């Protein structure tokens, strides 16, 4: 009888774990006018690593910033690091404009990274266009308990393309 109860408890635990695993995580949304810290994780291609000789840099086109749906203190951000990590994070604080329509905001940017093969037999300066996606929502839908944030951070990621041989 004791084994039967233990088996039943373990089955319920397994079902509960499956139910939580299948729950879709709702994307984070921000209200118009929100302060958002974009945390961009930049991964290198397999077999490559960031090289500390040059910082990882993200920049916005200055012409785009004149009419952008957000404001930012500067048009480029960089991070220096030690070692040869396969991923590095950039933090970009932005302020959304107060009059934005609900929906997905696509922010164009350029990523510059100095990457090398793990054995350092080849190094290149990678420069890629990226699109940073921020969900704007002025208020929660009826029946939703999670409203859009007025302030917060948003994790984003970008994988650099493998170099052409």
C-alpha cells in the first residue's frame, strides 16, 4: 500500500511538472513612455569566441535616432571583457516615446564584434545588422492580470553568422 501511495504521488508530481513545462511564457510588454533596459546577449558562431582586444559594440544610425520611437542617451554602446567568451552582453537603456501604438516595435541596430576561432588561427571583425524587438502594450487585455511594465529590462539575443570561407 505504501508503494502504491508513493507511486501515485510521483505520478502527480510528474504530471504537474509536465503542465508547468507546457505553459507558454508570456512575452514581456512595456507601456508607451516606459524606461527599458535592453540586455542583448551576443553569441559567437560555434567554434568562435569574442576577442578582448576590441569591445563588443552596438550602434544606432544617427539619422534613424532623429525620428526613432524611443530616445537614447547616446548612439552607440560597448562592453569590454576579459578572456575569450562565446557570448557577451550589452546593456542599452532606452525610453519609449509616450505616443506609441500597441504592437511589436522593431529597432534596427548594427553589432560590431571582433571574433576569433577558439584556437585563434583566424580572427575577423564581424559587422551585422540586427533588429531589437520590444512589445508595446498600453494596457492589459480584459481578464489578464499582468499589465505592461512602466519600467524594466528585456533580455534579447543575437547569434553572429558564421564567417564565409
